[in-house]
C-alpha cells in the first residue's frame, strides 16, 4: 500500500490532520479540479500556512491520494455494516444498493473525482487506490455470488455485475442535472428494479 511520508511524529495528530486535509481538498477539487487547485489554496482553506501543510504531505499529488485514502475505506465500512444485518443474498444486495446511493447522494463530488482525477496519481498510488476500490466492491460481489450459489440470480461474473450495477448507481452523481427532478428514492427504486428484474415484460 502506498504511504505518504510525514515529518509529524504523532500518529494520532497525523490521522486527524489528514482527515481535515482530505475534506478541504475534496471541496476544492470539486469546484476547481485537481490541476487548477494549488497547495496554497488547500492550506488557506484549513487556515494554516503552506509549510505546516507540507508537514503532512510531500507533494501536491498526496492531497489527491489522501482524499481516496480517507473516503473509500469509510464508505466500505458503511457498506459492510449495511450488509451485515441480512443473511438472504437478495436482501443483502438490496441493502447495499440503498446504502450506496445514499453515499452517492451525500458525496456526488467524490464519485466524479474518481472518474476524472485518478489519472493524476503516479502508478504506485493508483495501484493502492484500486485496491481500496476492489475492497469497496467486495460486499456487492459476495452478495451476488451468494445469490448465484443459492439459485436466486442467473450465473454471471460477480465482478462484472458489480461494475455494471455501480455504474448505474453512479448516474445519480453524473446525471444529477436531469435526475434531480425524480428524486433519489425514485432513482434508487428504478435502479433496483432494473438490476433485479430488467425492463422486459415477462413472457
């Protein structure tokens, strides 16, 4: 896993400050994009000087990595918690879909950041972010595989099904300009209906 060096010795302080840095950076990246955002602007947002900020990062790209490092595992924990209450694979998958779209509704800028800005990280950091994303997908893949094993879902590669499902859910962030008129609950219900039953009439 990629690591960011810090000159600050207190691990607790580093964790706290980096969470604050991730939040500030995400807000600026949302409004300006990664390339147009400076380290100075992030420091100003945090009300610290640039030198202090560099105590927690080594270079600008670290700001982007910190955003992924902070948010992806937190979202994975939420998904795992949502799934933990259900033994039935379909109920578990339904709970995951509902929780995922809640996450997207709360932080649409993070979804868009993943698609737009990941390319700015160097190879090792990208690999680490992809590992986090695979862990984030794992609850969906397990629920789908369990549904297949139980004869409740048609045989399909769980990883591909997960990507297809999440791409559909991510439309709430990417197409919010049009979908907001329907509301998040209606979009969530439609996505679940399409995933579980398709759109063709029976027979």
